[in-house]
């Protein structure tokens, strides 16, 4: 029977989904134990997976996702490519991941993966040892979505709480609720219900595998820092980021998208010196408009509807293509 089942690779990186607490009510201190199940152990907790797919475990990391950053993104991308290229029977890839930075890894992969099979990120809000743990169902649903022919051409997907969201649009919006992953402006793409995986919409922005970012040979990504705006914010953090070698800066601006007055002067000076400055908003939803007076005259680009952390990733990748603000403006309009 298994010969007819789709073959799905499951790459483990750690996170709450594989976390092990001290008892069933350890819902917030489990991370301090540092105990994570390896991906094959996690898979073994869901024997029902064998009914829907031949699951191929791939160990990568066993860490909380706060420890996952650009160097890991590049490694993970390499593992996804190597796994799919080594076995043409692989029909999809699932990555198990902590939820804290899950949306960042997902968006990076959404912009860089070059293989056509679905890539799906899953996590959990409760550790595997908890009463009411959600990771098993999220993993099962992630595998179902990765195995679904309808998931092809959707870009990288995030599946938790039975909901399928696009990597570009989704954000973790609550610290503890199971329905934390929400695409605030655009809504979910579909659902993984008990009977079937169903899609209702398709993202229009450019996404894997048809993107222009080829980072396979890179040892590191260009440095881009995020500068949060708040009442009374001065120039210190902007100047520190430039001194640290940032090639790009993302202002997480006061809604609808503006730095504080002192930050603005420092960001304008940075832009004049060749640092690419992108204006986003700290509000978590809504577009930043590419306004002539507020942005273009100051030498800033607009993040459109990307959150600051997503705008940072797109800017890092854009800087691997060009440092010309006109090229980067075009990239922010397309992705
Ligand atoms: N601290 C965890 C992590 O991101 C949170 C989670 O996985 O839900 O690794």
C-alpha cells in the first residue's frame, strides 16, 4: 500500500512542536529543559501519518526558533534542495519549526526555494508533552497539505490550527492562543479539515520556485537591521546599525509608516551615504504608501504590506541582486 502513498520529507529544526515539558501542565517553562524530540521521534508520536504518506525524516536542528537566523536559512535551503534533488519521488517537504520566527524562515524560503514541490512549515503552541498538545495534528495536516497537488504553485505555506496561510502574509499574532497564525490583511488560503485539504485563493505576488534570488552559493546575507519607532526615539540606534555595517535599514515606523523626527534625519543621512532605507509600519497590518513627500523625497522605499521582519528579509535578498534603490523599489512591488 505504501508504494502508492506520496513520499514527504519532514525536516526537523526543534521548537515547541518537539519540546518536552516536565509534566502535562508545563505550558510555558518547557523551553528551559532544552529537551526536544528528534524529528523521527516526533513522527513516531503520530502513527496515523503512515496512512497518508511515506514520511522521510531529515534531522537538521533541535533548537528554539529564537536561535534560527540567516545562516540557518541558507543551510535549510540547501537541505531542502539536496533532499528533493536526491530523490525525485519526494512529492513535498514539511519543516517543523518553533513558532517565534516561523514566519521569517517561511518567507525566506518563499523567496529562495527553487524546487517545484510544496514546502510547508508547521509548529505548535503547546509542547508535545502537554495536555491538549496541538503539534501532532499540525504535523499531520502539514503532511497532508505538502502531499496535495493543489498546494503546488502556492509558494511556501504555513499550516497550524487546520489553517493554510501564505508565507508572505502570515504572522504570529498571539503569544499563547492556538489560532495565533493569521494573515491579517488577506486571510487564509484554505483549510485542512477532516475530510480534505481545500484551497480558496492563490497568492499573486511572486513566490517560490519562480523568484530571482539565487543565494545557493552565498556564505552570508547582507546585514539589514530593523529600527523600531516610538515616541521620543532618537538617532542612536540608526547610527549604531550603520556603524555595525548595515547595508539596509527597515524603519518599523509609527503607523501609518513614519520614523520619529530624529530617526528620520539619521535615516536620511544613511540613505545619502548609500544605505537602502525601507519604510514599514509597526502596526502589523496595512500598506505603507510610496508617498512622494514622506518617502521618495527623503530617499526611502515603501515596504508595501510587509511587516518589518518580512521587509528585512526581502531587503536582504534584494541587496544580493542590486544596491540600486530603483531596482529594489521594483522588487518590493513584485514580491
Ligand atoms: N519558543 C518557541 C520557539 O519558537 C515557541 C514555539 O515554538 O512555539 O521555538
